[in-house]
């Protein structure tokens, strides 16, 4: 389990009850997660990762150890993360090596199946007692690499979220709370760019996902945003979002109109972000001339 109740590792078993999940460690420590407090439940299979896991992102904080947490994860490490006991590197054509790879594949399948079946039963138990619990699944094919919490991680969409769950701390973003996404530092020479998620509740500061490494991911991200019907824009500069949101709050009454309070034409809604990009491109062309 992560985060740990105590010590460096927290090993135990999960039970489904009529009002929630109970984890009991081998040290007889207990953690209860109420169905009513689960905002998102996400299954990530052991597919080219070191573990199979189910992640719970909570509505309200709970106390784990001595810290308040909104994320709880139950996982089992895959066999490929174990040590090679003989310490040697064998040939790819070594029969023992091929047998080991086959055992690893079979183990991953068994772990994935065990987690799927158990949490499918958890869904049914919750539904039986009138709790709505839906286990979401990551879409690995739509994943893209980003820098998060000083590490390179794989961000993966689900039906309801954008997540990174293998490394800790996790990243969980609720898509229904996002109004607009802005691509920063996008130019003709772009090799890396940032994503800024702007929330429907403007009192929440925009959330940045930095340094998407390969420009090929831009098309993947744009196609995904189109699928989930979230608008987006692109610009060459890194903006001061505290100042941007403060200015938007002052202009909130006419923000989505194409004219301001004085009747002067202006870009409607988030189009001003794209207009800034057009102005920048125009300046670059004039400089070249």
C-alpha cells in the first residue's frame, strides 16, 4: 500500500465491506477507505510497468500515518522487478532466459486478472449497498512523457482523468473540472512544451505539466483533447498565470463576449491566447524581412 502506514513498506490485504474497503497490514495496522469518499478509482495493469495497481483519489483528506492524504494505492510488484539471483547476463537465445520471460508474462497475466476480478467484485458490493463506484482504466496508447515532481513520468488518460500513478507522489487531474488547456512555449523550433490546465473554477490556480519531451506528443495530446471536448490554444511564451487569472476575474462579465463593456471588439473567451501567438508569429516574420 502507498502511502505507507509506517516503515518503508506496507504489506497486507484488502477486504471489501458494505460501506468501504479495509486494508489490514501484517503489523495489524488498519486503514478504512469509505466508498462515499472515493472520487476516482483507477486500475493500471502490469503492462510494461513494474506493478499492477488500483488507485483511489479521494474527495476529502484522510489521515495516514501522521499526514493528511487524498490518494491511496494498493499494488503488487510484477516479477520483472525482482532481482536476477545468479547475477549474470544470459544470452537472449538461452532456453532458461526464454523460460523466465514466459514465466514473467504468465505472472503479469495472473496479477492483472486477480486485480480485475477482485475490484470488479468490489464494484458489485458497493452497488449492492447503493454506493456508486466505477473502476476506471488507463489508456496507455494515449500516454505521453512529462516532467512531474522532478521526475520523468508517463501521463495516461482515463475516461474521467489524466493520471500518473507508477511514481510517487501521483498525479490525478479530473477532466470534468477543466475548462481550457493552453500549450506554452510552442514555436517553429519547439522541442519541448508545457501544458497548462485552466479550471472551470477560476479561484483554483491553473495547473502546469512541464516539459513534454518529444514534439510528436503534441498531436497525441491535441487529438485526445478533441475527443474529450476540451478546448485548447497554443502560444510561444510562458505566461504569469497568477496575473492572467487576476485580469480575467476583473473582466469576467464580458469574458465570453466578442465585445468589452465599452462595446469595443475583442477576442471571445480563450481566443486571446491564440491571438497572442499570432501576434508573436507576425513579429517574427517582420524581423526576418
